[in-house]
C-alpha cells in the first residue's frame, strides 16, 4: 500500500524518531513517502533512500493565524494529489490539525497520532477545540498508552472509542551495530571502574526537569564522590543548566556533551538512568535504557509511571522532589544486586516494544488493506 507520513521536521525529538523507525522499516514492503513542513537543514534523523522525502521549507508555523497557514494547506493538498496515498499518517496535534483540514475531499484514510498526554501546558483552547472538531474525520486516532486513551475519552466523551487505538512506540536497540564513538570515562578524564555513571537523555527543555536532576545530583555527589552525571541532548536550557552545575560546584562531574547519534553505546556504559520529566507521552530514551538493562530513578510523572514499576524495573520518587530522587539514585548506585534485579525487569518490559511487535499492531488494527 501507499503510506504518506506528515510531520513537522526530522530534527531531534520523539515523534521524529518514531516516524523514521516506522518509515525505514515499512519501505521494505510498502510505498512510503514523508513530507516535512520544515526544510532539511535541521535534520537529525535519516531516511532510507527508498523513502521519498518532500520538504516544504516552512520554518515558522503560526498555525493560529489564517493567512500563514493557508500556504501549508495548499502545499499539503498538492502533495496529497501528487502521491495519492492509501493512508496518510500524521504525528503531533498541530500537524494533525493541518493534515485533517488539507485531506478533506481526498480518498486517503487519515490516521492521526498523539505523541504525549492530552492536556499539556503548550496546548491551548484553540487547539483543543480543533481537535474536537476535526478528529472525528480521522480513520483512526493512535495514542501511546492505555492511560492516555482513558484521558482522551474523558476529555472527548462523544468520540467513538472503537476508532481510538493504543500503539506504543517501537524501540530499536542493537549495541553491536553502533561504534563506541564516545567513552564516558574519557569524558571525565578517568577510568570506567573508578566512577559510577548516572545518565539522562533528551531535549534540554523545561519539561524534562533537568534542573531538578542537577539539584538531586548535588546531593548524590556529596554522599558518593565516585558519582558522575551525563545528560545527552540539546536545547534552549543548555546555558541555564550549565550555570546550575557550575553554581553547585559540579562543573567537573556533570557533563552536557550535546546530542548523540549512538544512544545504544552510551547507555551501555552507564549504571543508572535518570528520568525527571514533568510529563511524557511515551519516553523513547527510557525504553532504550530498559533495553540496555539499566535500572531507572524517575519522578512519578504522567507517561513515566506507565512504564516504571516501582522496585520492579526502577524506583519512583515524588514529582519534583530532588531529595527523594537523590535517595533513589544513591540506593541504586550502592546496591549492585538491586541494579541487576531491576535491570532484568527493565529488559523484560522492553520486549513489549520491539519493532516486530509494534508493526503487528499497526497492520492489524490501523493500516488495514
């Protein structure tokens, strides 16, 4: 079948990573194309050569003002007419709104994917209203967890629940395919057996809560001088986080080296994974940490509590409580048997999110011939 994905960009982000994984797998058996509203200059992920890429070059999307988004609708309709897909798969609420508006009158079935919790600070009333008006036109609405499905139906009780499908994100994790491009021990100027490594991974934005992680790590390092913290990712909070580490006297023990193109190899070098998000839809980095057999110290946040089982594959601390998070990290660093037991639980959880398992759900419940 012909499948056309629509997304804002291929820059670093969970939705962008998922789209790339799906497109690069499905192109072996189907005719796959991807349209991004933004251009190629900020691409972080790469598509298989057999996936057709359309980049509209629209860098600023003031979706709430009628005239600027008219260009987006016209461009999308032109591409829908050119590609004539059987299915259009759109990711993230703003793009879903554009896609549903542009797809009116075409024969393609539209599938919209929500990649986070339903009620978020960055989704205003106008987006919520458009979601309520437009989503009934979608063939399917895909959400990431059962808790998000329940949240969606509470907010939109008139929506047909049969058209709401839970599909977690797939996770691909193969350390042997990735070169060890970065030695974490070398980054700290030491040998690996001399340090205990806490690792976090994600965009450096306020919702990720890395300010609270640095505050917790100040307590951890005071009680365990071997401890080191490394946060992979980039974003608007970099300078503020670096200042926070410096102010706490942690400049030599906290590193923010930027994005990594080899997450498998760096996760394999850590002892504990830290997840401090204020909310998540389906945290890809967390499941990749599960694949690596890492126990997790995490805040008890929406989207995180769906995956982290307290003392089953990690330890949950009260949301925003840096002292409690520090205690969880210290407990894990100080008990190798506990790390092994929770790491085994993490690997067991990760098996549910293999690409093969997720593909089956997509083609049995959503992309039906």
